[in-house]
C-alpha cells in the first residue's frame, strides 16, 4: 500500500476522475500478523461502469486495464511493478503456504477471472509462469518444472477425471 500511495499522482492519471481520492483506494481488514501493515489491506470495490450493477477493483479501468499495471509498464517498473503481491499473483492464490488456482471467484463474480486462452492443454504452472515465479523464485520454479516434467502427459490423459484435468490445464 505505501508504495502505491507514493505513486498516487501518477496512478490518478490512469484512473477515471471519480476514483482520484486515494483515501478511498484501500479497505483495512482485521488484525493479521501475516501482513506487513499488521492487518490485511484490500483494494476498494467500486461500481463497475462496464457492468452495471456489478463492482470491480478501484484500479480496474472501464477499458478493463489495471491502472497499476499500466502505470508500472509506462514508467519502467517491471513485473510486478506497483501491483500488490496478491493482486500480481492472481489467479494463483497463496494461503497458509499452499499455492492454488482460484477457480471460485469467476463462478461467484461473472467476468472476474484472469484466465488466459491456450490453443492446447498446458499445465497451469506454465500458463501462469510469472505468477508462479513471484512466489517460488526462479530456482523454485525450475524445481517445479523438473518435478512435473513427464508427469503432466500421463496425468492429463483423457482417463484423468475432468476436474483434475481442468485444474491442471486451465480447461473450462
């Protein structure tokens, strides 16, 4: 959060005028020692002009581009730039040391998923490579690839239950 606020004036230039009040960008959760601020900090949900009756992240612009991501890219911040850790990680999800794929949010919130189309079945860890590296680091990601090589072709066969294939390949 503090890093984002340091860039507030630049970020505002990428947001609709009605979202310029940075005091309304974040919501604090209850006390939680796992977070640097001592509590969970989330971005505020605002009315989504692209989907009447729905809400979206305060930083998601009406053109469906994240203002934090755009500001980061245009100001040479690299990956993940100004995006908070969990935001950059999405749709991967880290909880209690377990890295998983969030396949619930798109079911609860229509059009909220970040699924990327693939021409062929591929393991999610290859589709979301950058996100996995953010959590595991380069060495950890390489270890994951080494452990998974050879296993994917067998595990994603048509004999594998559809739910497992879907979680492994991003299949809908």
